[in-house]
């Protein structure tokens, strides 16, 4: 059996990767808690990897409080530690121990000004601090370990942790109007589909470098909400609004659709959404 070490195993994506791994008889799973292995401690990380000698290391951990780290120096330090230094160390250790390393990135490495979908060869240009740390992570990981796999994805939804779908559901069942941003566009991506592709196909493949992996179909948050309502059959009054009306510390990319020059994408997000909401 192959040993697979997963960091961030309790998160939105990590929990689904763990579930996929547990459904296979090929893998022995290692999911150390934060109390056991603090990713900001080089010594703890090195000692754990050296002791257990995993064949695969999957990093689903990271800092994603986009607004908090935009102006707060302490939060910026935490983002730098978790988003850049930790994955760089894991990539280096994976190379040292002959392990396969997989980590995740985001459409926030782009500025959102491109009218068509972003592919892997497009030049990144992050417009907020979080996006800058994710780009720095990509560069650091691949510099430390050129055979590492960096998967950019976006707009995750799925079971296990609170996401946009969970946040909007109570509002769709209420009587008040539901204002939703209509000028930010992306690809809603089902964590179950993403995790299945990673475990079933990419983990043991010879694919390396940066790839984009999302569910097919691009929408605004407003259109995504309409799709959720249509799936559930609710009757809330959903109104499109500009993101300019929501004052947030960090600027978001307006047009962040991801596509790939390298790999096939996941099924249409609407099919995934039905599976999530109706099963």
C-alpha cells in the first residue's frame, strides 16, 4: 500500500480527498492534526515526513481569509507562512524523500481583466495580497520541486464545510429579497468531483507543473444563485447587484474563468449541483 500524507484533511476539499482515499484499498492514509504537526513549524513538518516516509503528499491546507490579510500585518504573516513557506517546504521534502507532491492554487493569481477564460500559459497578475501569496507559492513550489503538481481551481462547493451554497440556502427560503453580485464570473467547482479526479487520475500520473481543473460552465454569483434556486424549486426574489455596492478590503477578479490547455475539465457544474442538493 502507498502512504498518502494529507494536510488540511478537515477542510472543504481536503475532507473529500480523504474520503476518496479511504474508498480505495491502495492507500494508507496519514492525516496529522494541527496539534500534532503545525505547518508553520519546519521542525515538526520535517520530523513527521522523515518518520513516516509517505509516497504522496497532498497539501489542502492554507490561509484563505482574503479580506483579513489585505491590510493586517499579522494576518499577512500568517498567509505568507501557510500559503508560501509551508507548501515550499513540503515540495522540497517530497523531492528529498522521493514522494509525489500535489498542492492547490486559485484563479486569484489573475487580475480578472481577460474577457475569455484563463489557461495555464496566461501571465498571472494578482490584485490582492492573498492572490500574491498563492502566486508566490506556485513559484516557490515548482522551484523547489519541478515535478510537483499545482492545481488551480475556483469557487469550491460541496459537503463538509460552509461555502457559498450553504450560505445562500437560508436566504432562498426566506421572504426578503436576495441581492447577489452579478459582475464576478467564475466556474463553480464541486469538491467531490475535484477530489475524485485527483485521487483516481492525477495523483499517480506523470502530470506536473500547473494545471487548471474546474467544473465546466461559467456564471456570475447571481447566475449561480439562480441555478441553486432552480434546482431546489424555491421562489425567492433574487436581484443582481454590482460588487461595487459591497465594500470589501480586497479587490476580487471580475472575470476569473479557468480553462485548461493540458487536461480535460470536470462535468458541467449544474449536474454536480443537482447531485449535491438533491441527494
